[in-house]
C-alpha cells in the first residue's frame, strides 16, 4: 500500500484545526507533502499558528451545507475532528446533524476518503449502556462509514501528550493529592496512546486503499488501570508514592465535580472523560498494522507535543497498534509521560485541550456600537502614563494571567475563580498555553484571547459564567508628547435585569480590582524596564 504521492498534490481538508488534535495534525500533513485546507468558523483563531501561511483557510461550519461545498471542492481526504463537549439535552442531535451534513457534502464533492478520530468503546457493552458522549462518537463514526465515501474511523482511549485533557487530569490529580479517595473506575483497565502515535495513524490513514471502509482500534503498548497510571506518573515525575483509596460511592457526576475542583479541567469536560472510564477500554484488534505503513513526516519539529525521540522500551501490554514512525515501536506509557512533561517544563505546548471553548461559552465579538442591539454597554476605563518603553509595557501586558496573576487584589480574583467553578464554569485554573506569548483563540484563565495587535492591543473575552457578555482590553499607546501610556477598558453587556444588577453589584470593587490592575501593570513595566537598563 502506498500513500498518496506528495508530488501528486493530494489535498486534505482539516476540520477542527484550532483544536488540540487538529492544530497538531496540520503541520504533520504539511510535513508529509500534502496540501492542506482548514475549515474554521472563526478563521482569525488560526492566524497566529506558525503554519497558517502554508494552508488555505475557509470560513464555514460542519452544519452549514453551503460552506461545506466550498470547503470540500477539490479535496481528496477530509478529516472530521469536531465534536460537541456540551451536556445539553440536544448535543447528540447536533452531532448527528453535523455528521450527516458533512457526509452528504463529502459524497457530492467526490472526496475519496474520510478520516475520523473517535473514542474507543468497551467490548460487549451495548450502545444504550455507553456514556452519552461515547455513544454519540460511535454514532458519528457509523454515519461516516455509511456515507458512501470510504472512511477510516480511528478509535482511541486516553491520549497522552502535553496539553491533552487526559494528561492534565492525570497530572494534576497525582501531583496535588498525595492521598486520594477515588471512584471505583480507577480499577478499570485502559490502553493509553501517545499523541504522536495518534497523529501518525491519522496521517497514514490518508493513504489507505480505496476498498477499506471500517473502524480501527488504536492504542499504545501498555494496558493499565487508571490507578496504575497515577502510580506510574508519580514515579516518572519524581513524586512520593501516592496512597489511593477507591470507594464505590463516587458517581460520574461527583467524580467530575471533584476533578473540577482539583484540576484545571472543568467539570463540564471532566464528566464525559470520567464516564468513558466506567468500562474497560482496551483495543479489541490490531488490524491497522496490516493497512498502514510506518510514517514519519519530514519537516516536523515534534508537532505532537510529546517532544524528543521515542524510547527504546518494547511493548509490555497487548502489543503495538498502528504506524509510529520508520522502524520505531509505539511509545510506551512511561516514555509518553516523560516527553509530555519535558514539553511542559520547556514551555513548548503547541496546543491544549482548552483550545476549544467550553460548553456554553459566549462567542459574540466585541460590539463596536455602544448601543449595540439597542442595549446597554457598561464600561470601566483607566489610563496611566508609564515611565518605560512601549515594548517593556507590552511584555507585561502579554504576560498577564497564569502564574503572573492579574496584578491586583489576588484574593478577589481567586474568589471569583472559585465562584465560577462552583457554578460549573472554567475558573482560573486553565492558566496559559505559553508563559510569554499569546495567540488569538488561546484560553487565559477564565478569559479567551479575542484580538491581538502585537505591541499595541490585547482584547480578552470572558468565559466565566455571567449574566451577560464581558471583555477586557489592554492597550499600549503614546500620547501627544510621546510618552508611553497604558489604557485599560472593561466592558459588560448585560442580559436582562440580572445583568444590570450584577454590574452595579460589583462596580464598587472596580477601583480596587481594575484600578489596582492598571497601577500595578504600569509599575511592573517601569521596574522591569529599570532592570533591563536603557535601550
């Protein structure tokens, strides 16, 4: 079996390119010689990715047939990497509609192959006993397989890589809790897989023979219980041995709330992750090895985010599954942990689970008209002259959040973050993808980067639970006399009476929170500028 020749110019469409897997798949495909087109509802989210100038970008949505016709025109292989993490009653209907629309348009466009990454389902468990999200993934795979377009459905369990939700859940649970009272699912057997191996399988799937239309289980060489995974994480990370006490009373809902309090992963995302661990998720077959040749895309600077070469350790579980590079075996679990931790330490996390907005997060852009939609737009504006060069001030602005905090009244920010977690929001624990640089679409604690004009403007959109929409702008300017000026603006568009009451209820604290923030950002820039000395 031969993959499509790069010289042949095979074109791949990647949906979900701003997400965790999609953002890493694109450079792998480019490194393999494919032409890449990305479908995005908000193309601006892709503009700061290092590969954006090498791909086509089409605005559209998988539920919009008209935009799909444009996106799929001339496409050879289409990657379907979108799914809902919402827990609303209709999320399965929306996933079903999206899959059917995509399948129909792909068939009409003459696409020769679809590739889908779904979840590994437990053997012998009927669909009606699966978690709603895993059941929906299974149905989406079935719809694509019945589309009339040859389809590869890859099914993976726990994906281990820097920035993956599964890795961060494992990491924070183990690091923060030396003694853990855990739900019974920590005894379930799991077959984790390194994200680099997932990407290898995805890329190689583009070259499958035309008569292949089926699912494939993919997993790493180790089969472990979740408890063993936590114990091995502690060993790899150099932590003391953890005391793990499983109890039968923690339901998936209680487990998700517990995870939401302890880790950066919010309860809304933790719930489908924990529900999928109620049963054993182990590969039932290794057939993919017969179809896919080893693939090691050229020109890739470890886009998988695991970092470094694979270890020399051999399989210890049910055997390797899938192509994992020229002549190398699948990455063992311990090695995948080491590589992911190295990426975290070196601040080289290319994408994170938080690349996708949480369920229910607002997506409306900042209104340019104060009377937008006939409603109110409350503002809190601050301005300060700064005795520092503009670039020194910008470094502080771009470095806000995460470990650096928000430069005012830390207790107030912490309380607001905890309150958001209590009501099911993301809270402050998402932190930053990169300690120094931001890009459009990045999650930043309970904000998301909506706009960056590097050196001049940073605009954040709130993703905490609010009775309205909120933004925070930070700008670096020069006044008429040429002095550096910091301008800060908080905006709130209330929804209903609750929104107005919220604004007036918190406005007495703005002088402390927003005033202190402006003052301390200016002081920090001046201090840092003094340490660096004159340019």
